[in-house]
C-alpha cells in the first residue's frame, strides 16, 4: 500500500512543535522522530494511529515529546480497519522507542515515511 506522507510546502518534514492538532483530519498513522547529528543518533520515538487530530493532541501533551528537534509526518488512511495492520508494519520496521507493540494482526506493508 502506498501512503502519502505529509511534508511542508517546501518538501521538508514538519517540526513537531509547530504542528497543531487542528491541521490533521481523518484517520491515519503518524511517526515522530529525532534527526541525528554528531552527538546523537537518529531515532524514531513513536508510531501513532487512529483519529489523527485526537491521537496527535494526546501525544503533544505527553512530556516525553517536549524536547527540541523532533519531527513528525502523517498519512491519511481511508479504511480505518487497516490502521492496526499498517501500525504493526511501521512498528516492526521503524522500531520506535515508545508505544505499544501491535500484535495479533497481520502487518500490512506500506512505504516508509523517511524514504518518501
């Protein structure tokens, strides 16, 4: 399945702190990460899924995500029944530090956001 990962108008990734939950609509998945530099390795922090506005708002309230230098992207999924399977694939491939392992559903392969 091919997802359309959201990027800024200039083709860059969204800075996590600058995205308001009201920008997101519908059901889908999102990925939060920190880019690497000389002092820190790049790392995927979280893979979220569900009603995007609500799930992203919940994530923004968590103190874990109040650090500088985080990025986010999201993709709408028209059939919400596929969210767990897409989430399972993203979790398996991206290995986020936080979040729940999605078990008991077959993983549905999608294009990964950082290669989009």
